C-alpha cells in the first residue's frame, strides 16, 4: 500500500510539473492602479488557487465560530431518538 501511495504522489508531482512547464508564457495582470504587470501564467493560476483556498478556510472558520457544529449535534440526537426503542431511550435518560 505504501508503494502505491508513493507512486501516486510521484505521478501527481510529474503532472503538476508538466502543467507548470506548459503554462510559462507571460500574461498581463491588470492591478487596480498602474500599468499591467507581466507575470507567468502559472503564477496567476497558483495565486488564484491560494486565494480560493483562503476563502474556503475562512468560511470554515467562521462557520465553526458561529456554532455550526451545534446544529449537527442536535440533528444527531434527533436521529438517535428516532432510531432507538423505548428501552434504550429510558436507559439513555438515566
């Protein structure tokens, strides 16, 4: 199993390397002020990935801070009550 995981990681690294080498052409990036900046396309792709990942991470953090876990815990309790018989419920209450 370990060998398969290593082979998989190596294939992913090779695929990323091929993707990066194919996207080295310079593209203009227009910032809010000033003239456009010429950067390699792979830099634009990686930056877009990082910004998207950061937004997703912030959404998870805000949801956890807001108490998103409590709602799912309540649903789990309701599901448990619905699937338990009367004897299990009586034992659970004790």
